[in-house]
C-alpha cells in the first residue's frame, strides 16, 4: 500500500479525529488495507477482559448466543472490542498474516502471537463468533486485527496450551506489579484471590513477603476457598462480598487480630469495591487497583472521606518483561500450572 | 437525640442502604436531627470541586442563576453536592452550630471550620444560594451540613481571608503529595500549572527538585503564562491543550530537548488528558493524577496501549498534615500568598 501510519495508530481513528485509538470512540477496522508499519493478524481467539465479560453476562444473561450478539454489536459500533460501559477490552491470540514493509520485528508470517495491548485500541474486523466459553471469558472467532507500530505482543510459548497462555498473558501486568510492591514481612490482602490474576498475585505476594510475611485472601465463593486451600499459597482465607465494605473490613481484622494490610491487591471483576480496599489498608499502606471496574473518584474521595492516608496505584496493564515474568511464575510452580491447566486448559 | 450513628456515616445513607456515604446515591440531609457523634455546621460557603464546576458551567453556561439552579437540583436529588457526572464534590466552610455529646473534638460551638472531607459524602441541607462566584468555583449559601465522626476538618486560619484559605484547603492534598513524589534533580511536568493546585504544585516541585531539578509548566491560556512568569517558580512554560496528547507531547520534548519527565503532576479540571501525562513521562516515571476528571480505564489501558511502564497514582485528597502543609506553603512564599490574595481574595 506504500503508506506509513501514525506509530500510535491515530490514522485508524474515525471518531473523534486526532485522538489516540484507546480513548477514541470508533476505529477504522478495514483490514483489506495494511499500512507499512502495521501487523495484520488472523485472529484465533479473544480473551475478553473479566470486568467487561462480567458486565455483558450481567446485562444479557449467561447465554452463549446472547453474549456473542452483544460482542458483535459492540465491535460493529466501535470497530474494536471496547466495552462502552466498563471501558475495558481484553487481548487476543492469532497468527501473523502480513507484516508492513517498514517494520523490523522479531516474528514472521505464520507465527502465533498474543497481543499485549488492550482490545480497546485494536482495530478488529470481526466476521463471525464460533464459540463462547462462558466460564473463562474467551471467544473463538473468525476475524482479522491490526497491531500498530507501538503495540506490544509476545510469541506464544510452546510448552503450554494456548488457552492457558492466553489466560496468563491477559493478566500479565498483575503478578510483576505485585512483586514490585510487596516487601519482606508485609501483610498482604488479595481481594478476589480466587480469580485468574488473584491466584497469580497470591503466589507472588507469598513469595515476596517471605516466611515472615502473611498473605490473606478475600474470596467470594466456596469454590475459590477449595482451590486456594489446595494451592496452599495463602496463610488465611475468608469469604466476603467485597462490595460490602464494612463487613469485609470487620471480617478481615478478625482474621488478622486488628492488624491492617501493608499492601492491598484488588483483582475483582465487579464495581464498588474501592472502600473495602481502603478500609483494610493501614495508614501509608499501598493499594494496587488492577480491577478494571475501579472508579477513580470513588477511590480518591473514598480515602479522603475517611481521612485515610494511603497510596493508591492505577493498575497499568504493561510493565517491562511482564509477559515473561507471568509465564515463568506459572512454570516455576507445578501446582499453579496444574491449576491453570484444569481451569483454563482445553478439555 | 441520644442515638449514636455509624462512625463512617452509614446511618445517613438512604440509597442504596448499607453503602458508605461517598459511593451512595442519596443521603439523609435532615439536619433537624443530630446524632451523638455528628457535628452540625452552619454553612457559609461551598467550594465546588473544579472539575465539577467546569462541567456544570459547560452544561448550563457561565450564568450565575443557572449554575445556582443546577447546584440546588443536584443537592435536592442526592442530599449532598455530589456531581453525578464528574463524581466529585468539593468542600465547605462554616460555623460549628452543635456538637454531638459523644464527640471529644478540639472545636467549640461558634468556631469557624473548613471540612476536609469531600462534599460528595457530606449531608447538606441547602436552603438558598446567595451568590455564585463564577471565576473561583465558590458559592455563598444558607445551609446546614453534617460532619461524621471519621470526618476531617480544620479550624480556619486567622491570618488570611476566608476565601483564600478555602481555595488553598480545597486542594490541600496536591502540594504535600507533590513533595512526597519529587526528588532532587527531577524533571517535573505540571499539567494545568496555572490553576489553584497548579501553582502550589509548581512551587513545591521546584523546592523539592532543587537547584539541579527542572520544572516545566503546561498551561492552557496566555493569562496563566503571565501569572506563572510573575511567580517565577518554573523553569519553562508552554501553552498547549492537554486534551491533544500528541501535540502536547511534541511541544514538551521540544522544550526539554527530548528528555521525558521523571514526575508528571496532572492538575487540570477537564477530562481526556491521561494520554498527555503518559506520553510525557519517562519509562518508570511517576504520574500523579490529582484531576477528578481522570478516567481509571483510560489511564490503565492508555499506558498499556503504548507499552509505557509508568507508575500511576490516584490523587488521594487526604494526606496526614495536608492542611497545615498547604497553608504553610502559601505563608512561606510572599509571591504565592499575593497570587492567592489577588486571585481568590474578596474584593
Ligand atoms: N489493569 C489491567 O490492565 C488489567 C488487565 C486484565 C484484567 N484486569 C482486571 O483485573 C480484574 C481481575 O481479572 P481476572 O481475569 O483475574 O478476573 P476473574 O478471573 O474473573 O476473577 C475475578 C474474581 O473476583 C471475584 N469476585 C467477584 N465478585 C466479587 C465480590 N463481590 N466480592 C469479592 N470477590 C468477588 C471472583 O470470585 P469468585 O470466583 O469466588 O466468585 C473472582 O475470583 C478484572 O477486573 C479485570 O478487568 C486489568
Ligand atoms: N484528588 C482530590 O482529592 C482533589 C481535590 C480537589 C481538587 N481536585 C482536582 O484537581 C484539579 C485541579 O483543581 P484546581 O482547583 O486546581 O483547578 P483550577 O484552579 O480550575 O485549575 C485547572 C487548570 O486546568 C487548566 N486547563 C483546563 N483545560 C485545559 C486543557 N485543555 N489543557 C491544559 N490545561 C487545561 C486550566 O488552565 P487555564 O486557566 O490556563 O485555562 C486551569 O489552570 C481538578 O480536576 C479538581 O477536580 C482533586
């Protein structure tokens, strides 16, 4: 085609013009044209962001057909799988179909890759939804997608099933950020510890807080208790609804005998859990909000409202080496690997 | 009345029941009853949060009467001045009218205080709006408000006009957090440097980055340039629209000769400025989002979208000693004090 696009992808923004593709409302998903600094991907599977998938299931019901229709409808409207209510996306795996001639990248046509940039900025030409996996937020599709010059991706590892790699890579930001935040002897609370990022963060929190540290898991269902007990990473587990801040807080301090958390990791997939995180953190403690259902104002004003001096961090989906770190974490612990295999592997 | 309320104020939540007052939709603002652990305030003036005030002016026009009507309408609906669109509040000054008998606080009836918890969680019985100050987000009212047991407040200082103290205290979280984040020799970018928190943060950034540091101001209007030049705290100033990320970034690196910021302080009052902050920060730099118009997902996914490994912090409105710190900053620098006097003092 002999045209170079903007490195950030602004050339694909239809509305509003001039914006970057993530905040934009609508992208040009015409994959019959490829700019010289783009990669064209033959998409195999989408991993919809957990907060987005939960919102869709909540809206249309846990029905494969209806979820598929909703996804088609969003992509039709926006040219990308960018949930207008949660604002979040997800990621995808596929095969490299073509590489713009100006790019010098470490993949070749035919290679299987996972995109590590959000679907919320990825032009997606979605032709058909072949299968919806209601229990793991994944969707098999017939589609093509575009990766911009500044887009990050990873070659899929060959030593684990695709669906497992996809599940791990989707939340790759969380474990490495947890490792950065947790120090030896810390008391760490993981909210939503039974989920995909929850188990990864629990494992990492235990590893980095060390033998003198303590990791407490807040889970929502009895199933999660069983799984976490089997995994054996956390010191204490309790069941609570994180949307009920005061009772979650009361249960937490009962477990810890009044001690508050040095670090709180929030990895739930539902809104209105900011106050639980804030109440359970100690003065000058740190809260890491990975949940895409986090509200900025609820966090900022919620902490102010009760005069709690905590550092609150926005969960950046990217960190240097995050993909290798997350995959390696799963490889290094056999129980963790088995858990992911059972939970997300193809049957 | 002989009834003790919940320390966090849940007893005043009408909808949804059981929630904390900040995230709640509607509060009970009946000030004819006072719980034994509440303070009743005779309100003199509201300081509406800048993002909220800008949104209201944008919606109804810069018209005193219309802004007043909109504020009345919001308080009528919610029992608190909690802007449903921006999610933010503001703060107030008033005189202590009654103190619940269970409270042991360092004020007495008649004392003038400023609340340091957001209006978004403060039950407000708003009888009348007497005057709207369109140019400084303040409103004179006839009203009563309730402060909960965990609510934070400050006695008004006697050495400066009320309107100045109110302006400084409204953004008291920003200067002390800037001081925590900035280290000697840092390159600091302040986005929205001409505003209330902008000038305070610029001063603090210069003080803490020291003689080998560099503070760059992004401002929106020529007026701000003049004021900042007169103040003399910043090393460089440039005009840009922070909603236009790529051109703001290009202007910034032209000023710094390609160097990116170690710390970015975002203190604008409009949405869609996340990407400017992210583009201008260096790898592993820090971004402090004080703006209440910040979107959590736009920040998290925006950074991921361009593979930028930055630490993004949610601007907590509270920090230990934040009020004393902010007032002292204004006292210690004569130019800063004069600026606040001219800009926010009564004429
Ligand atoms: N920042 C980023 O870049 C980024 C990237 C990817 C994902 N994310 C976000 O990270 C979060 C977690 O993702 P994930 O894939 O790990 O999700 P997930 O596997 O669906 O796990 C979510 C967990 O939240 C728990 N939960 C749901 N409602 C709850 C409640 N009311 N109280 C307590 N726990 C509750 C669930 O518990 P039960 O199973 O026991 O019901 C589940 O274990 C999502 O919000 C997602 O949007 C962020
Ligand atoms: N986190 C908290 O607890 C908390 C507490 C209080 C306030 N806040 C927030 O802090 C922010 C600043 O408050 P403030 O009282 O300092 O506000 P302010 O005095 O109104 O200042 C806002 C500044 O933003 C600038 N601005 C507006 N549009 C812009 C654009 N497109 N590009 C670049 N700059 C632009 C304005 O520049 P010009 O004047 O040159 O047009 C102005 O100087 C607000 O968003 C407010 O909601 C947060």
